[in-house]
C-alpha cells in the first residue's frame, strides 16, 4: 500500500492529494502543514472580503475529510523540524507543495524605513496569519502608496479604501478591524512602472475598486495615453483589453468628491522611500517611457508622492527547503515533470507541485494541471517505490520523536473557537490571530476527542 506525504495544505497540496485518491484506490495520504490550520493561501492570502473565492475552502475541505487522507498540522519540515531525509524514510513518496514563502524586494534606499512594508506582511496581518504579529500599519497615516499593479496590489488597495461597516462582516481579526476602522487614510496611490496595457491585475479585481462605497477611482487620461496600445487596445489579449476599457471609462468620469480616493498611476518607477521624522513620508518615482521592446526606460524626470504607509507588491519568491536542491535564479526546486532533480539525476520518491515547482505564476486553478502532472509521475514510479518497507504509521513515529501533530479534530476545534469568538464580538466567524490561541483551541479539541 502506497503511503504519500504531501507537504503543504493549500490548493496545490490538496489537488495533489485529490489526484492520488482518484487514481489509486488504496493510497494513503498524509497532508502536512507547518500551521495548525489547513488551506494555505486560501485562508491566509485571499482577501477577507472575497467570500466567493474563500468558499474554495469547502472544496478543499471535502478532500481533507476523505477517509484515506489525514491532516497533520503544526509539523515543521526542514530546518528546525522534521528533516526531509527523515520524512523520506517515513513515506514511500513525499510531494512538496510549499509555495513561494517570501516577497521580492525593491532594492531602493529607504525601503526598510518604519511605515514601509511588504504587501505580504500587510495581507498576513489582516488575514490573521500567526506569524504576522501585531501591525503598526495605519496609525497616523493619511496617504498610502501601493507599489505594483497585480491582484495583490488591488486587494490591499481595496482593503485600505473600505469602511469598517464593510469589513466587519468578514473574518478579519478584531485588532486589524479596529485599526482599519480608525484609519485616517484618505488617498491610496497604486503605482506601476509600466503602462495600463501591461498591468497584471484581472478585470474583475480592477472593477471592484470602482464599486466601493465612499471611494472613487481617479485616473489621469494623459498618463494613460503614454501607453502606445491605450488608444487602440483591439490587438491586446482579452484581459488587458478589458482593463484598458475600464480605465478609459474612469478617466472620462468627473470626480465625485468621495471620502476616499484611489489614484491609479502608471509609468512611474520607485527610486527611493523618503524619510520624514524617521519614518516613511513619501516615495520618489522616476517617470518612465516605453522602450519599444515591451519594457520601459527612465526619463530623468522625478515625482514625489506623499505616503506615510508604503506597501510593495512586486511578486513572490520561493525559498530553499533544507534537504532539497534549489535553483536560486528561479526560486524553485529543479524537477522533471514534478520529479525532484539533484545534480542532473532524479531523486527517487521526492516530488514538487505548485509555486515551488513552477514559480509564482497563474491563478488558483493553475494548480490543478500542475498537480496532475506530478501525480502522474509519482504513480508511474509507485511500483518501485512501494517495495520499500516503512517503519510504521508515520504519525505515531512522529509522536514518538516528540512531535504532536494537530489532526482534523484539532482543526475543527479551532473553527469552533473562531465561531465563538465572533459571536462574543457580535460578528460572524473571527479568526484567531496568534499561535497561542490557535494551539490552545486545537488542544481543547484533542482533549474532547480523548
């Protein structure tokens, strides 16, 4: 009987588990996660006001509740936890679906000033990721600059421009809700170094900015016109063409005088975060121009945009996992159709899927074909892998070595605790924001089961 460990319980990990179940009637799958909660970026990356996307948790839940699947949360793999070599001894095969754990930096002066953060850190804070800790994001800030024009940049811009009444029904942690409710931010600038026809956001996300109550989107038609494809977007791919059409409509609309303003800016490249009284006070940008080859070039003209809060959203990057080979240039694990490759040779029993396999590209659905390819490789190798005798039930072995996984009952106890917390606050479900509260709730579930 084939035993597989899937490291990571986000979409790529759960789709991998699902593919194994569908194609092997006897396989047993343990889904391991560093956190005591499943669902990965669906829980900790999707904005709290995106209920439709967050409902994907129900699909992932169905897989994790399958009798041949076991969730083992709170299990660190790699440095400071279970070594990859030890995991390989406990299972016939291990599939790493660990995502891209860090964000890209701008590499400009002032980037580390107080008040200048990665968008990843901001998202973790309002999503209650237990590693985020308390956030000093919005107190005192009047204006914010979001550097980047992808969907994450749109998400953080939208959250900053929403009112407390709109955020209260979400599962946002109470401390983040209170901070955002007290926010004095009235202007949010979302800035891209290239033109509107090259922005990475999807049209649905973009349109949502124009639907916020008490906020208006402002676009400079002269700035948009710097893009050669703005005047006639018919040759653009469908998403980019629709984006340009939305922006054109906004540019032609008169200002409404709303309480909050979202300013979409293009052809501006950040060159420095400027200090004011020891904190971020403005961002200096250089005006860029199309270079005729799909990129941009600097013009030597500069503009400072006031901002007491600066959020960079310029992409994610994979990090090395102790015991696995790593391509530092790509930020991925080298592989052949999902099989881990070290020094040009396939490593038996080790596989990758998701962002650590292909880089931080695509949408949630992109993980399905990615996982399918890896599952096909693993099952093709299974007749050879399953010949190796294992030392016993991996969860029991881990416990004997001092590791106490949070199993599904512990996660259900966390869900109950979050529902109870929300009820006590007069809200719906409210996420527990720290390790202590999560693990305390999980242990109470284990005691009830016992």
